[in-house]
């Protein structure tokens, strides 16, 4: 039985986290966490519900920059006229997550920090007991590769590649103070410890520095709603001509290819994507198909920006 807390200030939340060190979980909208609790994949002693922290709910956008509080829901992002007008890439990414009902509760902070997934891990306790548990839980090996030293569970956030393509930074707060870091830097290429710079930290805000020249988003999944991504690609070109193409759902962390657009070729883009994504057969869609679709999506983006 877990203890439930709903602190009113960030300081109180951080202090509770310190009291329950390594044995607590921050609760955003809970739409991801509740499944993990039900499937007995997490058993934390304390649940620290962040929904009482009223200062992390704002949307502040103009024709240039965007600031989002970490507790803004995905539904609010999709519906915000200023985001639809100036950052449609982000509105599209938020609208692609889960289902309309889930998006009313799911927060942007929780989506950026959603847990990595694998078809051999995100299963009921009974399934895992029958099939054998892997090294991400208590078993000795990875059930996908047979290896003993690396987990390849996938980062499945859809808004992370969109915001990385938009060159976003995030504000994270710990008991030592506030820190602003590039969003891309909070992800680590490790299927077990997939977030970094986040120990005990609360993500409070997201900043997009400027409106891009253009943006593009595409998600591959079995059904057009509900399903997690099998491959998400978001891309944007900023006002100084830098192209950021970010792939997710195909590696342990989002994979960013960042190049001056004028020097980029489709061949280099595809080669870098294939080299940097550590894609294994741990999704409902087959590995070969997902790899092929990387090329298809990248070619689609390439022809879109060259026809603009
Ligand atoms: C049926 C179904 C389909 C789904 N489909 C998708 C999908 O297509 N794409 C997708 O990306 N996700 C999907 N999800 C997962 C989830 O609903 C979303 O990722 C959602 O945005 C998570 O947000 P949340 O606020 O509910 O996070 P929570 O579940 O509350 O938290 C997620 C993680 O973030 C941490 N966290 C939350 N907020 C903060 C904060 N402010 N500071 C520090 N840590 C924090 C939590 O501790 C937890 O580890 C799906 C879930 C379900 C049940
Ligand atoms: S990639 Fe391997 S170790 Fe990681 S969750 Fe899947 S089966 Fe387990």
C-alpha cells in the first residue's frame, strides 16, 4: 500500500521526495503510471501527486517564443489557438498521443518523461511470470537480444521529438535550485536508466525559443488512435537555417540529426538515422518494416521541404 501526498508547493514536493529517497514516484496525470502500478512494474512507497502545484499550468505564446507549464494537458495544447497558429507541429504531436479521453488528463511533463516500452516488458505480471522476466525487471538477460549488458526498451514520447525539433529547453527544479537544460539532454541511450539530470527533479516548464520556418510530423502505429508509436519523426528548420530531424520509438532515446539545411543531403540523413537508431524487434510492428518506414518518412519530409 502506497502513501499518497498532494503537496501545494514545489519545495514541499521536493522535500517529500527527499524523505522517501528512491522509493517514491511523481504523479503527473497518471495515465502512464497507473498502468505500471496495475501491472506491478512499479511498487513505490510514496505517490507525490504534482497536480496541486498551481504555478505549472500556464501557456504563454506569441508569434515568436512559447512557454508551457509542465502540467498543461495535451488536450489544452491541441486546442490552444496560439499553438495551432505558430507551432502546429507541437499541436499535431500532442493530438497524436493516446486517445481524446487520455489527452484530457495527460500532461506535457508526463509525456516528455513517459517510461520506455518493450513488448517483452509491458505485460501483465502473469504474462511475465509465464514468459520469464527480463533484465529490466529481475531476470538475467534481455529477452530480445539474449544479451546481459544492455536493454533496448524504446522511448515512445510523441511530443519529445516535436519539441526537440523545435530546439526546446526545459526547466527542472531540485532542492539545489532551478536548472535550464536542452530537452534533448534529459534522455540517455539506456533502456533501463533512460533519463538523466532528472534525479529527484521536477520538470516545471518547457521553452521553445522561436517560431520555426516550417515543421513536419509523422507517426507510424497500428491503429490511428490509442496505439503507442512504432516510429515518430518530427522535423523543423529554424530561422538561421538549421534543420533538426528527430526520430523516436526506434531507440532507447530520441535520435536527433541536426545540420545546416543547405549542406544536408537525403543520403546523409538516412545514413545517420540508420546508424544512430539502435532498433531491435521489441514492438508490435516487425523490425524490418519499421526500418523501411524510416526511409519512407525521411524521403517524405525531404520532398515536402523541397516543394515548399
Ligand atoms: C492506452 C494508452 C495509450 C497511450 N498512447 C500513448 C501514445 O500514443 N504516445 C505517448 O507518448 N504516450 C502514450 N500513452 C502514455 C501516456 O498516456 C502519455 O505519455 C501521457 O502524456 C503521460 O502523461 P501523464 O501526465 O499522465 O504522466 P504520468 O503517468 O503521471 O507520468 C509519466 C512519468 O513522468 C513522470 N512525471 C510526470 N510529470 C512530471 C514532472 N512534472 N516532473 C517530473 N516527473 C514527472 C512520472 O513520475 C512518470 O515517470 C498512452 C497511455 C495509455 C494508457
Ligand atoms: S529490451 Fe530486453 S531487457 Fe529491455 S525491456 Fe525489452 S526484453 Fe527487457
